[in-house]
């Protein structure tokens, strides 16, 4: 199980390196501050803590979110801004830098901020009925507090870490008549990639739902 989780994080990091090395993905940081032309987005989402490991959810024992193990007194609400900064593979893969901020409340109390790069797949055959995308991120997430939950999950030294890797797989749905308004489902996840970042082996994750508006 741990090897699978590590594999997921490492593949996300490897994908980021390949993206930045690709000439097709070249872009200037100045492009991020140019006027938006349908390539900017703002997201708002929230949800509850999930006990299931990401490896189990995505690989070894996939289940519908309704069957996941939720913690009913541990929640997150978050917002993020992002922008399509480049395209790959005949415009089937978009590159989307994102910056976000979130607040945990209930069992854990901490503020999170992050910067990440999402790789998003477009072009499912049923897009004429419901437009669908799936995406995966790699980036860094900072939490204002080393909560007791994260310290308990740190198998290295029990200290936890403020800065961890941000891996947030997501899926979106939109009506073809309103493609710029998306229903968002995201597994908001941070961890240390088995000690690779700050020696941390654990973190926190939330199953969330929200909305994204592109403009």
C-alpha cells in the first residue's frame, strides 16, 4: 500500500519535470498576468476528512465516494485561482498553474496555502452530453499548524511538517451549453512522499465538492 502511494506521488513529480522540459509547454510567466480570455478560473470547494488511503481509493480498492470512511467533525473549505498556461498532445492536455488557500475547522484547525501545476485531460467521447475533464497536480502545500492528526500519521519522527507535497486528483463536469461552469470533485491531499519532503510520511486529505467558473 505504501509503495503504491509513493508511486503515485513520484509519477506526479515526474510528469511535472517532463512538462517543463517539453518545448510545447513553453510559456512566459508574464502570460499569467495578461488579460483573461476564457483561460482563467476561480474555484470554491469544501468537504470532509477521509481516512482511506489514496492508494486504496485510486488503485487497490476503488469505491464510490459514498463508501469512503469520513470523519464528520473534520472539514475543509478552500478557494483557488488558476489559468490554462499551455497545451500538449493536440490540445488534449492542458497545463494549469494554481494558487489556493484553505481553512480546516472542527477536529483540526489550520490554514493551508499552496501552489501547484495541474495536468488536465480533455476530450472524452461523451463530451457532447456532459463535458468531462480529469486532472492531477504536483506542488507544495503549507499548513499553518502541525496538527495532532498529521503528527500521528508521520511515521518518521512524529513531528509532522508545515510544508508537504500537494497531490489533488480531480474530475469536473459541465453542460455543453455552459462549458465555463464546472461541477468539481477533488481529493485534496498533502503528504511527504514517504519522507522525501521534510521527512514526513503522513499528511491530511479531504474529499471535496465545489464549483469552478472559467472566465
